[in-house]
C-alpha cells in the first residue's frame, strides 16, 4: 500500500479517469515532480486515497503541506502550486 511522502506531491488516479488524465498532464506540462499512484495497479491504494479525502472520487492530489484536492480544476492545482512556490 502506498502512503504519500510529506516532501512531494502524490496523485492518486486511474488511466480510465478523464480528470486524472487532465491533472496528470497539467503536472507534467508544468514540470512539477510528483508521485503517481495508479489505482488500477495498486487497488489497495484506493483505501488510502479515500482515507485522505473522505470520498471515493479521484484524482486525489496530496501536497507537501499535507493539504489535498479531490477532482481539482486546473486553476485549483495551479493556485496551490503557486502558493507552495512549486511553479
């Protein structure tokens, strides 16, 4: 089971999830380092994502300050990355 590291961004997602694909693409295009947890390859990690977010929705993006977003918009992700001085 994968637990998020406190010094990096962790994204829980799946390849069938359009919001996950969009958020992953955004992080890649911004050149932000992150750990991707594929919930298809690691189904047990879905429990971790649910424990973090309290919801079954994905993606769940966990930031180094331990805050998180569930199904964030690109604007939400960008604002948080700027707040953390990651972009």
